[in-house]
């Protein structure tokens, strides 16, 4: 009869393949051709291992001009102040107070300001990205004040508002809120219920919350610190409706007491971002001066005459919200940075942590294929998205935008905000699991990023709604004859060739938009409304939005590879191939069922992922260590090369 010890040994041997199996060619049983084997070059010998200068790749991914690099260095020095040291064991009140004090240090140092936002938006964006790496609550609190409230004053107001408010905004003398979301309306901003009625006799607007569903909800800085709010409200003059406009409304007095005819309640404890004081606001016929209307796109004269150069309500609304897309740009950029940091922590741990195997020579967990398939495709994806997000930031920061720039900014920011934030959430889950119990510890950073940044998918626009805007743009381009349809490439089998890759992604996008167009026309022919037809196609619409982002990501990635030095090209091409194969594999059903690629090619793409992971194994650690994330922000004990020593008895972490 088998002894207990023999049974345990057999179980362990079953769970743990021999080392030679772990390191063997994972695709040896595939139907790959000899030419594909040559392309893969998966034998992990020193002669085939890619090498590059990590600092060179760091700087290439950073893509920052000298003055931006200098600004980052200054901010990094500021963030060495002990007040920014990690601290987790706090109640909500302590979190909020610490976040406020951190914000005041940043503001006092002049590191973030509305003036800077206007003069050098790229510097502002990168500074906010760095603050997010230190403390997401800090970046959100400052983002609400500057990027939302301040930006509304800057870009929806006129000179009189700039003179009156900007100095006080920059100094935090006038802490601000952004009053767009209501209990009953979030994504549908044109449907907000708050009213602003003009009183000609007093030359005032009367701001009112007509129902409980009209209360302003989830308003950052409202619960404790905000003194003014940029309120989105329906404008009425003599019972005539003029659509949504934005008003600066006092909600607290200078001494912190709540303003007359304003009621405020705390939103209370939430999943994350405990340092941000989200609140609810009601207005009880709150009167404000006529000049508090932010009147860049529409004004009301003393006698009640409405004046605007944009007669259409919907177009006027579009002009009002267009300057506010910076929040989406910042979310996409910050989500990418968090993805990179989480991958750095989990990958470093994976190359150090050993489990199973011969006593005294256990196997590093990164050598297990299940670990590689979770981490390496996400590393490649993060590299790929770096180039698309960098392009988005350049579009946003373009000082003299053309109409095409404005349209591209709206579409790209909508699509990338959705896809990058979803990717970040997936990466945080994968890296949390890859780190086992250590991933559950706040000390190791990933767990708190999971809770703090879960909101990314729904604020500044619900991701599914944003992808509808992307799909709508592609559909309009097709209908206007400005979209070129692409046929599938069923001849070539070299799926590591960029031309094959981009044609495959273009085909999927064009096939989806063609299908969408046909289905909507069919719905209209059956007598359904456009809204009904659109609703029946939301599955295709979401896929189209994602396909668009995959395509522009690959295009920007290839441009980045072309511009890279010869020493960087091989590792970037490896990442591009893994990114492409992984994305196609994730949507393989669509490609095969709709004859975008042949079944044999699909099988080879599937099999190539293991081989590409094998190719990535010798360089994965060097690759994440080349990410453009400052080392000072990574304090997870498991990210250290000798992580065991980080847990020695007597070493306390007073977080």
C-alpha cells in the first residue's frame, strides 16, 4: 500500500514538471512551419537573448523634452518630503486630513496650478500622473480642484472670471468642486435637472434643486473643503429653455460654514479614495450674480436677452464639454502608469519567489507557463499602449488645434480612457493573484491601487458609453465616404509581419462597422427608430470601439518602433508580436467565424503565445525595469531582489 510520504511525493511530482520540461519549447507539438520556428527563435540561450540599454528604453518610453524632465526631477524632490511617505492605517477623517495637507504642500510649492495648466498642459499632465503614483486620493482631490473646477473657469469663462477666480484657485483660497453628476443623471449630462432661472429684476440667477433626483452627487471636495462649485444647470429665461450652462456657485463661506440656501451631506465610506471628501449638494433657490454664469459660449444680458454665437443647444453643449476631456486623457495616462508599476512589482517578485522543485533549488515562479501567460502579454500590452497614450497627450497639448485635432481628441480620449482603464483593472487583478497572499497586503501597493482606482471605469464617462462615441464616429466616417474598408489577408501566414498584423486589425474594424451599418439600416427599414436600432446593436458597437483602439495602438506602436534605435527595435518588435497575438487570441472567435483569418493561421497564432512567452522569459525582468516609472515610488517589500530580508523579525513598517 502506498505510504503517506510516497503519496505526497507523487502529488508534488505531478504538480511540478521537471525543469527541462519547464524550459522546453512550449510549441514543439504545434503545427508551426520551420520558417515560423526561425522567426520565433525560442531557444533560450545566451546568444539569442535580447539585450538593450535599460536607461535608453526608459527615456524612449518617457518621451519627455528637457524642460519636462527637469520639472519631474523637481517634483520628485518635493515628493521625498516625509508627508508623502506611505500611510495606510487610518480612518476616513484621517485619510481626508492627510490628503488635504499633502495637497497644500504641493500647491504651496507651486508644483500644480491652473496657470501652469494653461501655459504648459504637458507639464501639468505629467505632474498629475506622478502624484497619482504617490497617492491616488491626492491626484483626484487636486484634479477636481484644478482639472475640473479650475478648467471650467478657464475654458468656459471669460476674462472677468479669470481675473476674479484664477489667483484664488491657484492658492487654494477658493477650493473648488465640479457639480455635473446628479443622483438621477450621470452620463446623460444634457438631462440634468438642476435649474438656473434668470431674474431680470435683480439681475441674478436662481439655482434650484427641483427634486431629490436632481441633487448633485459624488461631488469631490464637497463634503468638507469646497467653497465654490461649477454647477451644470438648465438655463431658463422667461420660461424659455436655453439648455445646459455652467455657473460658479458659492457653497461655503470663507470660514468653512455652509452658505445660505445650500445643503450638503457626506457621501460616506466608499470602496476606495478615502482621502477624497465626496458629497451631495442641494440648492434651495440659491441666488447668484449674473456674472457667475461662465459665458464663453452663451451669455445673458441685463435685460434677459440671451446671446450666443452657437444657436443650436446641442452644438453649444458640445462646445462647452469639449474642453473638459483632459480628465479622460489624465485617466488613460495614469492608468497606464499604475499598470506598469503593478507589473514591475509582480514581475520582480516572480523572478525572486521560488516554489516547488528540488530541495535547495526550487523553481522561480516566473518559469511556470501559467505565470508567464498572465504577466508577459500584459507587459507587451503596456509597452504598446505607451505609444498610443503618448500620441493622445500630444493631441491634447497641441496649442493651435484644427477641427480634425478636436475630433481626434474626443475620439481618442474616449477610446483610450476606456480601454486603458479596463486593461489596468485586469492587470491589477492578475498581478494581485500572481503575488499570492503578498498581493493582498497594502504594503505591496497593488491591493490599494485596486480599490482606489476601480472608479476609473465609470467616472469621467462610463467606459461603455465612451466606446459608443468612438463607434459613432467610425460609422459617420463610413457613411460620409471617408472610411476605407479592408479585406482580410487570407494569403500570407507570416503573422509576425507588421503588414499582416495591421491588415488583420483593420479588417476586423471595417467588418464591424459594415455590420453595424447594415443592421441599423435594417432596423430603420423595419420601422424602428434610430435609438431603438442603436440599442439593438450595442454589442457590435462595443466591439467596434475596442477594435478601433486596438488598431490605432498597433499603428502608433509601429511608428514608435520605426523611430527607435537599432538596439531597441528587437525587444519592441517582440512586444508588438506578443501584443498582436494576444489581442487576436482574445477575439479569435470573431476572426475565424467571420473569415478574417484562416483556421490554420488561427491555430498557429494561438500556439505562438507560449513560444513568445518563452522568448520573453530571459528578458522579462529587464523589460519591466526599463519602464518609465521612478523607483522612489515603488516601496513594496516584494519588489526588492532579496524580499525575504524585507520581512525579517523586528523590522516594522509604520504605515
